[in-house]
C-alpha cells in the first residue's frame, strides 16, 4: 500500500519517521521541524489504517513493513520508529537500508495484564480530552489536541492485528545497520533484561530519564538530547 506522507524541510539528507499505534505523522510535530533545522528533508508516514492512509482488510506487522518499503526511499541517512513504528521499521530495515536506525521504545515485546488483549486499544478510540490529558500530564495542550484528532481518523481494527504479537519475543537478533534503542523510564516494553540483551547483540541503548512511552511528547528536549551522535 502506498502511504500518505508529510514532509518538513528541503535538506540534502533524508530522515524517515514512523509513528506508533493510534497516531499518525502529527505525532512528530516537534521532531520533524527540529530535524529539518538540522538539514534534513524529513518524511513521516501515516501507517495503514491511520491518518490519511487507506484502511485495509488486515493489519499484520509484515504488511505494515511492506507498506514502508513501497512508500519510502531507500538509503536515507536516518530512520526513527516509535512503538509499533519501531517494530515496523525493524521488519523493513533490511530493505530500506537507512544509514542509521533509531527505535524509540519499540513494540518488540507486547505484554498486557492477564485477561486483557488488544481490545483495550480499541476502547481508547472514544477517549475524552480529560482522559488523554490525565494519562499524559506532561503533554502540551497541542499534543492532546493532536491525539484526539488522530484517534478520530484511526481505524481501530488495526489494533486487533496486535493479537498475534502478544507474548512473542520480537527482539532483533542483531542490528542490520548502526542502531540506537531509545527507552522510556521505565519502559513497559523493554525491561532491564531485554535492554542488556540488546546491548549484547550490538545495539546502543539509551534511557530518557523520567519520560513516558511516547518520549518525544513527554520530554522533547530529552528525546533530542538522547539522539546526540545519531543525527
């Protein structure tokens, strides 16, 4: 599937941004312009079922990854994927071959409490402003506005595709390209044991102290600082 994209900047270098579940390219509203100021042409996608991209009959990790390959240029200088976007990037990285990859709290191990499944994401489709703001007290008002707008466009059926991921260990065996794993504090996905394993496998791992899962919205300055040497 050819995905909808949004571009910031006209630099000679290319950066790719891939958002997480329930979001779209607007999740990068601060990161895109910041990278453009660093001399990048920044291309952010709307994954299938998100934003202005088409809805689909199925939503598997492999299909998300195939869409990236169909839509985005190969050989970019930088690619950043958050959560589901991090998983998707890891499944496409051998074909996209960016010079550097950043996985921001990537969804490589989905654990939900007993008796709960991906339908909890579906229920969030109708979240109120008060709920979104209450769950994310460090977000700017504009980020809350964006979240509500993206939820309105999001095809909640895409969350049900996550059922196949529950309990699976999807940590990559090795980095295909030089790779940074950026973690929330604490990460609900990559615990200390998995972080140590990723280091053993050749990934650089950095934690953004105090940041929640959507790191760039919780602590934009910390997010950018953690990319030192990678952008």
